[in-house]
C-alpha cells in the first residue's frame, strides 16, 4: 500500500470537528460520565502507556506476558485498598483474587454469573429460578445481568426521603432460591451507602453470597478523608466487590476490577472450551480478544500516584463535594437527598417550603445547562410498596471541581433563582401533547390517541417508534438532545416503562444508523 486514501492530518482535523460537538471531558463543567483528575501529566502518561501496548492482544497473557504482570499489579493494589488484604495469600476459600474487566457493567455481569453458577452447583437438579435481591437503587447493570443470565430480579424498596435501605427489608426477602444479594457503596441515584456490615451478617449466617457494587465510588471511598461505616471486603460475609478504575481510578475507559473472596468461587467467572478444532479457549471475562491499553493506562496511573496521590485527589473531591452541598443547602427550594456518601450528590425539591419557593431539580438542571454546566436529570420512580422516589438531579464531583467551585456555585444559585416557583412539568399534559402530534396513532376499531399510546409496549415496530420520537422532537438530529431535558424526563415518567424502553432503544439505534443512500 503506497499511501492512505486521505491525508492523516485531514482525518484528524475531521475527528477534531466531530469532537467539538461533544460535552467537554475536562475542566469540571460536566458533572456526570467523566472523572477529571485535573492533572494533564497524568492523562498524558495514561495515553502514552496505552499507545505502547496498542498492538497487544489481552486474550492470551501467556503470549503477551506484560498483560499478566500488569493485571497482577493492578489487582494487588485493588485488594490492598479495598479490604482484600495483599491478595496473594491464605487458603483458597479465604484469599481474595480478581480480574481487570472492561468496565463496571462487565464486572457486575461476572459477579452475577459467578453467583448463579455457584448456586446451581450447590443445588444440582433444582428446577427453581435463582433470585437476585437488591435495593431498587441498585445499578441498572444488575437488571441487565438478571436478564442475560436468567435470574429473577427482586427489588427492595428504600426510604423515599433518604434512599436508605433497612437491613430487615433484605432479610425478609431471603430464601433458598436467592443466589446473590447486591448492595451499593454508594448507590448512583442517591449516593447512599447501603448497610453492608448489617446485611453481610444476615447473608453470611444463611450462606448467601453478597456482592458490593462500588463501581462508581470504590476508589474514592477507599481514600475518603472522613470515617465511614464498614463497606468493603474487610467485612466478613462480603463475597465479591466491583470498583471502576476508569472512574475514581482516573484511567481511560474502559477498566474496572472485580474482586472475589475464594478461588473456587471466582473460577465460576471463567469460560473455557476445548470443544472446537482451534486453540483452547479460556476467558476470565466476557470478551475474547481485548485491548491492553486501558489496563496499561490504569497500571501506569497507579504506579505514578500510589496511595498518597489517590489520597490527595480524593481529598480535593471531598472538599468540593462538601462545598457544593453547603451551597445547595443554602438554596431555598432544593434539598440534598439523604446523607450522601462520597463524591456524589442527588438534589430534589424541598417539599417543606411553600410552593412558590420550591425549585424543580429538572428545571434547575436545564437552567444550569444553559449557563454551560451539565448536570444529570434522573426521573422519579414508583416502588413496589406504592411509595414514589422523587425525581432528582445528579452531580458527580471530581478533583477538578474544586478549581471551578466559585463559578459553579454561583451558577447553581442563579439557575435556582431563574426557575424558583415554576412547577414540575405535568407528565400527563406532556403525554397529551405528544398524542396531539400523532393524530393517526392507534388502529381502526381499537384504542386511539392517548389510550393507544399509554397501552403501547415494547412490541412497537421501528417505524412507529420513530414516528413517536419524531413527534416528541427527539429524532431528526445527529444525536444531540434538546436544550431542555425536563420535558423529556416528564415523558419518561409518564409513559409506561416498557414503551419508554422501546423508544429509547429506537432513539439510540437511529442515532448511529448510517444515512439512507439514493
């Protein structure tokens, strides 16, 4: 090949142009999805480490032995700071071992697979469907895991005002068909630290596995400057723990770690086969061939920072979180949900003030967005006991947030002033407005209009789903959402869950669909 079809500089210029439409990944203006250490030298080190292993295939650490060496080191660090000890001693039943995965979802999937397979092994011939018991605030990755691996997901309601979970509420759900209990440290929606030690005492007595999902906050809580209730693998009865290196480990996507107590339990995570005429396949994770770049980047960051560096970065995030909480506490009409733990906050309307003084968190987030700050809107949710969790706005705080605190705090106050007294969008009215834009929706002789839309489910065909999205103003661009997201979230809350999920599938699928030719 004599040369590229296009000049490399032109290709990179086009990439820069495409990236210009993205939310900024550095600088502290996006308070979700990105985890900015504020150290450009650390980013450069991670990028160079990833580049140096770019051709390496992580599929086979016996061929690419650097992969095994880096993974041993990363897992060892995770064991030390997440309560697993040195990770290299003790009997097979007690030693903590682990794997580096492609992200939190894969770590959670593997934890569930291991628990399911261990449960099946202990109950040979049982026709029962295993259950996964967790608070309703557990990450959606466990919904996916239950769906993929054939478990019944049994969600336990939490306190609507605080997001806290009562250990007794878990205990009353337990039985011989429970393969796994999952708790969060902390939960993503409300930043609640679930009662790990109390629940672990209950599950251990019954011989039930307990996984702690610390994907978002694990590598922050490990260095948190204030005392915390016991939550990690130092707690007897915790059988596995997940924590993401690409969050508060500051590595590029995607890198996470799954730690498991006991070699035999962890071996259920693996897949192996010699039942084909090719090379023997042994996979510790869901993937076969995989890049070594994220692992190398995570390894380099750990080597560069060490525990003192993580301690300092976490202290910065902790100070910023405390300052933001103090700011929000002073904003009339808003409240922080519960006793947020770690570098996360969930903000809801303060229902104790007069209506005219209340601030809707979704209007507030939209106003902040118009000023250049991106917060994350979260819908309310009806629980199985009839209570309802409030709709909130989520903030993920990182070390770099401390540098922009004066500007951010001022923007949050101004945003609240702009929308104070504006009521939450009526989901029913939003739904009716959507129906008006779909005058022909519904079949002849059957329900039409609002009744047809409310009765629709995941069985919609793609064209009908696209028509609904178009009527809602959510289709037709190149992936960008509307400037105001509060109306979108109002629809999410008003529509039946299966219909909302089907529409969101269509939205994401259409965003990446190539344009029609001809």
